[in-house]
C-alpha cells in the first residue's frame, strides 16, 4: 500500500477508494488508489507551558453510502497518535466512525471506517496534539535620554520544530500555565493526586479533552487576511484564567523556522527609578531599578505580559544606544508592577560600615543552680563559679550612600536580622516583616548620606523573642 | 573581510504577509547595502553593543531584508532594527548631532515620504541569519540602524603612572584597549567607553587598539609605608620583624586634579623620573576599581630600609564575674628608618587579630578601648580606623649624617572588654 505522507506535508488524510477493509473480495493488498483531500483550514493553539499544541484542521471529504475508509498518517512528525480525533462538522447525524485501526506495520498511521448515509461532501474536523511548536515572549524597551519614558515593544516568537509545515494556520497562543491535571482529574472523576497513576493512553485522551474544553472553536472575527502592508495585530482575549493571543490572519511557519511578531507597542511609557538594597532578592548590593506598571496610566495594561526576556536599552545622548540589561520577567497581570533590575550603578556608592561594637546587660548563671545575676560595674565580683548566660550586643552601623549621578536618587534599603533584635535609629524605618526593617532616603546629586542605626541584639538568656522591633533614637 | 551582510530581496510584489514565498525560490535578485556608519558602545561592563547604519533601498509593498553573519558571536536575541527615516535625512559623518538636530531628524522621519514598518522577523533553521519583513509605503531608500551585542570584542583598561623624582606628584595616563577577536572588521568606527572622549578608528580582525582616554598631570601622591601584621604578615617572624609594604596612594577627587570619573580596574605600570630626562620602571600593580573620592593604592614592593619589630609586651586578664573578663594587651613597636629621606609610617592593628594572638577566636565582635600606656601621639586616625581596627601615623626622620638610624619605640595599649 502506498503511503500518502509527503516530505513537507507530514500529516495527510487519504480517502481510499477500495471498499471496507472487512469486505474481503475487494481488499487489495498491494495496489491502492487514494485521493488526498486538502486542508481547508488549520488552527494551532500553542500551550507553551506544556510543549503541547492542539491542532484543529478541517477538510472536505466526499462520502458515499456505506463504509468509507479514511487513512490518516503523520510520518516524521511529533503528533501524539492517541490524541487524534475525528469529528463531522456537517451531516453529523448521517456519518459515524465505525472503528479506528492502528496498523501494526505502519506506526504513524491510522484508519477510520466511516459509515455514511449520504452521498456527497461533508466537512470533517481532525484534532490532535503535537509537540515541537513553542512560543515565547520578549520585550524591548528603549529609555529616553532623561530616563523618564520608555518606548516599549512586546513580541511573540513562534518556533516550529514539529516536523510538519502548517500552511496558512491560524495561530493562538495560550498565555499562562494551564492546569491540565485539574481538568484531567475532573474528567476522570478522580482526585488530582491520582492523575499521575493513570495509564498513558487514558491520560493522553483526557488531556486532549481537557485542553479542548479550555479552548473554544475559532472565533469568526479572529481569522482573515489583513492588508499586506500593515503590521499584524495580535488580538488578546481573556478566557477563564488564561489569556489567548490570536495572531491576525494566518501564518505559515515552515518546519525548523521561527517567526517573531510584535504583540504590543507602548510609546512614552512612564517609569520611575529607584535604588534598592534587598539582599534576599538582589544580593547584598544596591541595585538600580526601573519601575513601571502594566496599567493604563503607563499606557499599557491592555494585556497581561507573558514570561519573557526584557531587554533594556537607553538613548545615550550621542545618537546611539547603551545596552543596559537583559532580564527574564515573570508573567505580569494587568495592573501589576514591572520591576527591572539594572544592576549596580557605578555612579552610586553604597557601603555598610560597622562603627563600633559593645556588649552590656550581662548576666551570669551560678554553676549548678538556676540562679542568674546581672553583672554590674567592672569591679563587681559576682561568683567565681558562674558563666555568662545572657548579654546584649550593641553594634552601630553607618549605611553610606554617595550619589555621583546628575540627579537626585531615591534609595530603599531592607535589612533582615535574626534573633531578638531592636533596630534603634532616627531614620523613618518600618517593619517589612517580623525580621526585616525597611528604611529609605533621598540623596541629592553629588551628595553623601550617612544613615546610622544601632542594632541591639539580645543574646543567650536575654533573648525572649525572635523578631526585630523598631525604636526611635538618635545615633551618633 | 566582511562577515556580516544585509541583503534586500527585491521581491516585494510577490510576497504575501504570511511566509516569504521566495524563501524557496532559486532565482533571487538581492542588493547589498553597505555600512554607512558604525558605532561601538563600550559603556556596559559586560557586553559590547555594535550599532550600524545602512541605507536600504525599498520598494512599495513588503520587502524582505536578510541579515546574516558567519563566524561571529552576534547574539541574535539582541538584534534591534530601527528605521531612522529617509536616507536623505542624515549624512553619514562622524559628527555628534545636537539635540535640535536629533529632534529635527525625528520629525523628518515621522513626516517623511516613506512609511516604513517592520512586520515580522523570521529565523531560518541552522543558519546565523534572520529575515525582516518590512513594509514601505513607497519606493525609496531608508536609513536603518541595526544594533546587536557582539561577543569577543573586548575592552580593558590600563594605566601608566610616572612619579616625579621627589615622589610628591605623579602623572597618570589611562588607556582603553580594545581587542577585536570578533572575526569582523570595522572600518572607521565610533568608539565610546561611557566616559571620556569618543574615538573614530578602524579596527581590523584580530587587531588590538589602545587609545589614551584620560591624562591626569601632576597628581599629588602620598608614598606610604605600612606596618599591618594582619594584612601583610612578618618579614622575619622569629625576630618579630614586620613586612613593610610601600604604596603610592592617589585620591580620585577634584582636589587632587582627578575625580572626573571612577577609575576602572586595570594594570598600572609605574615609572619614576630619573632626573636625567628619562624614567625608571618601578614595577606594576593591578589598580582596583576606584570610585570618585576613593583612594587608589599602588603597591611598590617591600621596604628594606624601614625596620619595625613588633612584640606583645603585656597580656593580663582582669576577671569581672565568673568566666567574664577584660584583657589588657600592650604591643610594642621598635622602629628604625635607615633611609636618607624622612618617611611616614602607618601602623595598623586589627583587634580581632590581636585577640586571636592572645586568646583565640571567640566568634564575637571585639569590644575594645585604648589604654593609658599608649604612646602614639595624637591617637588613632579617626577616618581610617574602624570598629575593629586602629590606625596610627608615625613620622620617621631620615637617618643622621653619621649614617645611624634612630630607634623609636611606641606602645599600643588596648583593653579587650567583656570577653569569655
């Protein structure tokens, strides 16, 4: 039997004009005749988080009354055979799939025997999952010379390594991590914890149904060919917990190629610069941040921003750009913040200096007893047979900030302290959490700030808590 | 040898918005726009940005612009394609445009006859190339700028320091060195390090180019001798003789004729005028990144003519309560200057180090105060001392005319408090 797969068209549908496989006298072993109905349309829904693409293709097939064999093959592609399903879009009440056969000698092929009550054409839809088609987002931001506004562009890049060329396909991108396990559990009527123990065939089948439940059929207005000289629009729609990007018109992405399209553009997006020290997030250093928001006030906010690389350039004022940073950002919902860490600014010096250290409130424990005595002046003898059991460490720090930039800067500092601590300072500090203190300062251009605080840490038996409290005090 | 190429396929009439149909065509006509201007931005410490301008002929409709490279480390993810405007808007020269000119250009680009847009970018498999689909409202030439990060085009900084005969001043020259291992030649190219002047130079493949970026004339310099057992150890421990390193210390501030920018890290070759119109090579050191208002210390070697013997003269425990005690330590320094010139010696003691010598490390901060037996005049230098470090300065006269060096004895008395 001749295989209908072709080099560039990996998946193919053939109508075999021999009688039903079961009809013995007409069954040909080696000589076949088949027709190959073209795809009428194809839609790709790419779930990037799962390396999973739902392909929905329609074809027109002529049927005659009785049993009609259909052959579907996908040599050299990454289609999941267990996921292939056939649906009749027209004459559904007069067409039935009698059986599906996976021949043992042709691994990437199946046959459907379709019982038809009609003679004529019907539209069919074949759906399946394939892997190897992925998409990613990336962003390009160019700050103006004054660093007050950004020209921000978002892009989506679709890469096709599936082994198949989907010509003129409508492309839909699912933004967000889909939770198919939940859908699978729902469909299988089992707890989510048991999803992993499902047989592969069952899992794949349920996964397909789950994914299909999430996606509606293509919306009529989403397809169509745009004017040739216009950049394509990417239509963004919310769907349940997800966002679907539908690329305007259709795309052909040959196997092995990638294609990048602009998904949005924001002109004059305002942003703020802040210097931050947050050791838990950025290491123990002061980093320069671009802070903007994915909201209307910032001339954004039309779509969540999918995970992707954010590349930042700046107009260097010399008819050129400076490259600032490339940073991976996480999914940013509408109205949420976008924080870009540009790293350390060599024009802003940041030093934490320990100025002095001392101990007081010393307590000793008399050996063999539960008796504690506080140590008084230097000459007081408490008991020879006693050991230091509690004390307070007092350390005075100066957080020095030198601003050599031409603009005033805003500095925000977070410091975490273990144990039972008291943060004593005249700074307007507040608790970020139970063991972290946050304080801020503004430093004028060319100026130096010395932010002093004393850290009092109760040690040994003096420690009664595991938190930091803030106490106003002038530290010299 | 050119490794980067931009090709314009004249196929606009044939293309649909979808896939470039002529990707598979065997017969192509392409134009190869040459570089009009190249700028290499060296201001990022970790990456080199190349910006090139080309004049691209476009026809009305959709044009395919191929950009390919071979054997170069272009990061394809960083390639930015910007249409600056019609080609006639700006002449390719090396002049820096002022703000007004830039604004005019922008305006010209917006109001220009050509409306040029990038529709998509495609990346062919297994090729160092990409294809822009660019739409143009009419036929004509557009000036475009292509920017990308390029690997193996590396920069470094180095310095030449020439001290005056009397070592009171020093002339510091700062050079930027650009090494082109990127496998791509650049003709007359604008170069900018993020500070200092902008250069315009050609850079060939595998070439290294060194350019003077700043010269600081007659900068006041301090020559220091330092006794710091914790940092520099002993020259002869059985005899308690400390290693005394010598440094030139420059302060990167306006008062000292510097302070225009931070000094980047780099190798410093140090010379001294020999008084006969030439210079003598004193050695070299790695200069650390030196922000404005900070000091750059250049190591000159170990002084042989200044001898410092350090001994622990006293180590007494004063019990407070139970195992809680104070500890009194007296360090004695016997100092001789065998040089013909006077010298200034910095005596630095790290109190953690001292406690480690007499007691061992407790892991706790050291709490200390100066005792009455201290004989250093003027007390510790407040600016240079820290919570665990005391710094004193000692002026040492030159040896006497009869060749004898006077021995000076100083004592440092510290009380280590609340130890156990």
